[in-house]
């Protein structure tokens, strides 16, 4: 396991933080780390910046992220990785779709490949890492388009050659359900699942036997469409099956 010193930690909104650290890391856009701090569990986190200094951007939702948010300059953090594959090199017109903390994953692509960014959140207070020109959707209409980021994006899917998607599984499932399957647009998903090992051993992130951590986390739309469990159910930390609300394939 690697360890590094915290260089800086920035509060992006009420519960989202960006932490930069002093480590010479060799990573590609879309890859992730397994991050740990004393007192917490080891959890996966996408790299929001892969250039020096590298950084992770995360929302506080459990023990480990709470401990991470409390770190200060000079404190130590621990991690393994980077793991996973990366986003393919795009050409032509590019779009990024992000929901939840998915913007952290696609953010590492933006400095290399300029494109239109569609961002979704529950309210304006949940938005973070915004730049001029981002196309915004909020559930309550407090910023930008009133509705989901998928509803905002879908009418424009054929305007793009490449689309990169990262966000909660129901969001990605909604996109699959609403686009024309015959579209010529190349669409890639960065999938999020519970991960305990990050290297394909524990099988906790498996979908139809495909290990999200080891075989992904980036998958083409053709690959995701073959996962009939995707968007239907997942497993909890105990291994219990948990169904997404009323989703069917």
C-alpha cells in the first residue's frame, strides 16, 4: 500500500471535497484508487486529476469519506492503485454526462479532450467543480434545466461522436432505456458498484459475472446491454440482493 501527504483539501460544496496529495502517480483518465485512512474502510475513488499533484473528489457518505474530509495539509492518506481500464481516446464531437459524484471521473478527461459537459444534481447546492459552459440539470429546477441530466441530454445524443457517462446506476440505466439503440454515437460508461478488493478477487462488484473493478470500470454500451442484471439489482456489503426500484430489462 502506498502512502502520501495531503497537499490541500478544498470544500467544493456542503459535503463534497477535493483532496490533492504529494505522490508521483502514473494514471489514465477513468482509473481509480482504493483509498484508506485509519479508522475507516478501504473504498474506491476515481481520480479527478491525474497530473501533478493528483487528486480525488468525493462526497461524504460514510466512515472513510468522513475521515478523509477531516484531513489537513501534511496528514497521511493511504491507497492502492491505480486500477481499472481507462476511457478510450475519442475523436470528433465529445459529450460528458455526469450525475452524483460522476463528474470526478470524467473531469480527468476534460483537460485532454474538450467536449460538452452535461451535469445533473438534485439541487443547485449539490453541484460542484462547475466550469463556464457546463449544461446543468437539477431535479427541482433550482439551476438550469428542470429534470434529470438524461432528459436534458437524450435529444442531442446523435450530435456527438463519443459520449462518456459516469453516475449512479439508475441514471445510466435511464440513458440505456431512452436512447435509440441504433445510434451511431459511441457511448462508454464508467460503472459504479460496491468494491472491496479492487482487483477482481472478492466478486462483490460483479454484474453477470463481469467484475467491474478488474474488467472495467469503463464499458461500451454494447457491453453494458449484455448485462441483464444492470440497473435491476445489486449486492450489499453482506451479499444480500437489493433491487433498484421497479427496473426491468
